C-alpha cells in the first residue's frame, strides 16, 4: 500500500480527476486509493493542495 490519503484530505477531488487509472474514489471522510488499480505514478501527490497523499513503505 504505497500511497495513502490521510485525514488531512480536504475532499476537494483534485486527486480523483488526476488519476489516470481511476484508482481514487470518494470515501466517507476522505478520498480513498484502490491499491489494486494504483500504479504508483504519483500524479495525485503532485495535485493535492493539502499534502494529504503520502507514500508509505
């Protein structure tokens, strides 16, 4: 699970529209990354205005 969206998510949807694989969707309190679809491109990280998407090793 390399990329996750933290509780700092503002629910702005910038990451959802940027994801080329459709791996990001609206969850209950934050957006969520579907790890089966994520190819770790990092596009979502670059557009997040609140730095709420982090890489986890």
